[in-house]
C-alpha cells in the first residue's frame, strides 16, 4: 500500500483537539447559569468589565510565568484592540443584556447559530471550503437547535415581544463573536504568542467596557455578595482566560466553522446543568433536539476536508 492510499483521520478527531474542545464546551455550558446570577444590582457593562479585568491580568501573569514577551508592535496593538472590541466588549455586552429579556437557555440556543456566520466568514475571508459531510452535519445539528429553540420559545408564549428582542440582541452578539473567531485563524493572529495577545485584548476590552459603563451607567458598582464575586472569578479565570486560550487554539488547527460546533453543544450542557440546579424539565422536543445536535456534531467533526 502506497502512502497515497493511506487516509489520515481528520485533525478534529485527534485527542489534542477533542480534549480542549470538550473542556471548553463544558465550561461555556455552565456559564449561562452564572451569568444569569450576575444580572441584577450591577449594570451588565460593569460585570463584563470586572470579568475581563480579572481574565486579562491572569493571562498576562501566565505569559510572564512562561517568559513570553508582552511587547506588541503597532499591528499587534491594532489587532488586540479590534479583537477586544468584538469579542470582549460587543459580544458579552449583548449576551448579558439579552438575558434581561429571555431565559439563559434560549440565549444559549440562539448562540448555537455561531456555526453559520463562522462558516460564511471563514469562506469569504479565509478561503475555507465546506465539504459535503460538514454541510450534512451542519444541517442535522441546526435541525436539533431549531427543536431546542421551539421548546424554549413555548415556555412563555405570551412574552413574544421580549423573546424577539432577546433573540435580536443575542444574534448581534453572535455576529461580533464570529468576527473575533475568524480573526484567530488569520496570519496576523499566528504572528504573535496567543497568551500575551489574548491578555492584552482582554485588558483593552475591560478598559473599553469600563468607559462605556461609566458613560451609560455611572460610577463602578458591585454587589457585596459572595456568589457575585465567586461568579466573577469563575467567569474571569475559567470561562475566559482558560476557555478562550483553548478555544482559539482549536480554531487555529481546525478552523472557525468546525470549532463553532462547541456552541451547538453548549445549550445541551446548559440544559443538563439547569436540570440539576434549576429543576429544568425535559420534553420530547428538547430531547430530540439535543440528540440531533449531538448527531450533527459527530458527523461534522469526522469530515476530512473542511478547509480545502
């Protein structure tokens, strides 16, 4: 048998990709409950500011410990500023505000649509081709997401206006996150060490959030409650510093389209956790949606030529 006859498994099925992929999915699946707990006394922009101030400091501390250079040239600062704006300012401000109008489960479901703009922008700006198997997996997964969406929307059919507003705000967050995702697969991103670049972007994002929060909501405020501070720590350290490092690393290997399948599984994880901690009750519709999402994920991740 010649070397040409040997078909290597797709990179997305390797443990070096699958392990961080599922770690990120588990972490981000848990964040919706934590974010929901943050909504209340503190304006969302200040909560986002605290989150990424913690995350950025952790990232730069990690970079120093790894002896990675912190200095950036003009191009690096410009890239970090745009990344911070799209990922750590617009995306998260939209998400936090969406939860004023709809349940955290519905926000998670809508965010699963990240797969669509990631695939489109990856094709337009990175030239990444979508193979037939990836498209089939996407169709199966999105059918599952549609069932989850219908289930969530039926929970409170009287609040149609709130649902539409929440969905629109969430989708704005999806588009912002998608731009940041595609940025991570560019040559510019690869030119800089990831940890100091992300740390800088997070701190720049925290600064922009703080300015916006001060202008729109007034001086900084905090909720003097252990759960609030624990939530900030969890969201800053695990859901931001750790998860974004792993997730953007996955994007650099398998591309933004496949990496976005994490967002397809996130609502399933969020609902499972809600079952344990919030008494969430599964319906046949929700169960079918979850199974379809999982099936689509398996089909898509096994696609062999997603980027050619």
